[in-house]
C-alpha cells in the first residue's frame, strides 16, 4: 500500500484546483448533451452487462462509476436536487459545470480564488 501512495502524486494549489474543475466539467459535459428537446439518450452498461438507456441526469449519475472526489460531489449535488425538488438534476450539474468553467478562466488570469487574502 505504501508503494501505491508513493506512485501517486498529490496535487496542491492551482494544479489541484485545475484538476478538480476539470473533473466536474467532464461530468457536466456528459450530462449537457442529454439536456433539452434535442437531448441525446445515454446507453449505460454495468459491469455485469445490464444495459440502461436514459436521458435522465439522476439515473445517468447513479449508474456512473465516479472515482474523483469532486466528481462524487457532483453526483451528490444531483442527488440532493432530486431529493428536495424531484427534478432539475441535469440542469443543476450543468449549471455548476458552467460556473466552474468561468472560475477556471479567472484562475488562468491569476485572480485569487479568495479575494480576502
């Protein structure tokens, strides 16, 4: 186990922020194409061969095997939206991805994430 930890590089600072934003944006990008009247269905295949075809964001996220911690937070965001409202799971994840995309632009321009520093 110690060998695996040595092989993994721990990201810190701006590199960690970029990695987290990229993971969240990838999940938002997957769901974005299923949104709206021209939204596409996703075919999800589980490890045991079960096939699900859907364009429901909550279902897609439940069936995804997300390992990145920020990706898991995006799944929890959608689950909270589904529990409280019962709808809008895709929209809330896509919105979060769009906000993070704008945050990455600010980071590239070297604006600090916390202006009170």
